[in-house]
């Protein structure tokens, strides 16, 4: 199909990028040593993807099910701390969260993760949970809180096992650094057939993606398509990242997260800036972008609106580089501030956080997060179990102020 429009190329590329990012992570995970239906318990801070949450002990797995096999989850009883067992599909759409909020009558114990419609013999003591596809990504988070050792014990008490040997196609071999070129379209049929997109309004985008793949059989069109990707699709996508939501006080709140509906572009943005995002029923994210790491910046919460009052569970703020969204090394080895940081309040009850390359004179030592002198960084603020005004969008963090 020679002559496909530039606009169709751009839309197809930005749509498919969401799936390519998941496939890239799947490949890298399997290369690292992941095995299907086997859980990996990470040490605190032991994850390397963009915008990690450093308040929790993470456990991860790729889960595979089919018509004859289920995956059995044994989850210990967890009380008085945040936890969730998050499952996502191959486009990083949140399928469900297993926790006491969503499963109040069966918040722990044994669960059977099954392919929807599969007739699988199960033990009597399990709760069946249906999944929309054959493959899912697991992200379990257990709040470290004031007793990290107990969090790690609970984390390591969680187990997975398959009841059989699910049949899976080989992973589609997708890998790239920051952005792929036209070659990513070479396996379009395999990519789309490997994982159904359950979200509405995407059929036309899949048609465009397949049309781009077909057009690339013409060498001249392949060259043109690659040029459109480099000069239009990537730059306009980066512009979309900057405009991904409402901005108040210098903080941007993503317009939607975790469950994207027809907003396929926001799904791609989320996969690029922080893959495996959860939905707003679990967490609200705010981002302050492109801060100058050489400057001193403060953030003051009034006594009657401290971040502790805006969350049921915990809050945190991390600094990540503004290009790859990775945490930034610093001599203190301090990568976040949160409700467990031993923060000092001001005499009027307000709370001031400081971001600077060297500790400001006005900052108590625990209230300071080091920043990269000579570089730029983003701040990501999380509210877990957010209050109603945070959920509704009526609340934004206070503005950042420059100067000591």
C-alpha cells in the first residue's frame, strides 16, 4: 500500500509504541532470568525501570495461562500497611488489583488466575480470578513503612505456581534503545496477534499499523516511513509527553493513568515515562519537569494541608533524570523523601522539602533531596490511597520556589 499518509504513519507509530515498550520489557525480563509463573522478589530499590516507587518491596512475574492451566497465587495476610497485587495485560492496561479494598471477603489466601472462559480443575480452597489474555505482567508492592523487615517477610511469603504447562508463542523479538525506527513495523502482524487490545476505539489504528507494515515492502516507502518516524512521529510524541495532563503550580497530573479507555496516546506516554503505572484508585501521580539541578528549590506544605493529610497510606517524592526517567546517583544514596524520612516541620506546623545539589542552610538534613548539578531532573510525587480532593483533581501540590 504505497502512498500511506504521514499522519497515518505518525498515529500508527505512536499507537504501536505502547506495545513495543511492553515487548521490550518482556524480552529484557526473560533475558534476565524470569521464568513464566515464577515470582521474583526484589530487594528494596532493586528495580531499574523508569520512575520506580522506592517506598515498597517489589515482586514481579510474567504469568501465563491457557485453556488447561491456571496459576495459583498464595498471598499472606497483610494488615496495617499498603499492598497490592497488580496485574496488567500486554499493553500495560491494569486488569485488576488484588488487595483488601477490591477483595474485602478474600483479601489473602489462595487465588487461581485463569484465562477467561477456560474450564480448569481447581482446588476447593481457591478464589477464581479471570484474566482477559494468556499473558499478564505482575507487579506486587508491599509498603516498607516503619518496619521494612516485616514487609520483606510478607513479600517473600507470597508464592506462584502453575497447575500445568501453559502453551505460549515465542516472544516477539523487539528491542531498542530510546525509540525504534521503521524496523519495528516488520513484525506488526505478530505483535497485534500476540496480544489483543481490549480497549475501545483502536480498530482503525490497528488497520493503519498493518497498512504501514504492508507499505514497507516497497524499499522507497520504507525509507520514507523511517523519515516520517524520525522527523514527525518521535518529535510530536515528545511534545505530547510534555502536554500529558493538567498543569497547576508547575505540577502536571496525567490526564488518565492505568486504565486508559480510548486514550491510547496517554497509554503510550505512561509506558514511556513509567511503565506499569497503576490506576487512580490506587495512586495519583504528579510530575514537575525539567528542573535545574544546580538551583535550590523548596516545596512548602501548609500545616492544614500536609501530604500526610492527603493520603490514606503514604506519599513520596523522587527525583529522576529528565530524559530516561531513572533515579539519580548522589553521594548520600538518598533517592526520595517520604513520610518515613524523619522530616522536620517548621515552627508553624508547615512542612518544607528541599531539592538542591548541596544542603541548603535553611534545610534540616532529612528534608533535603540531592539534585544533579549541571543536569536537569523531574520530580515525581505519589499519593497512595489519595484523599477525595486528590482523586477528583481539585488538589495539586504547592508551587516549587527557587532560592534558599
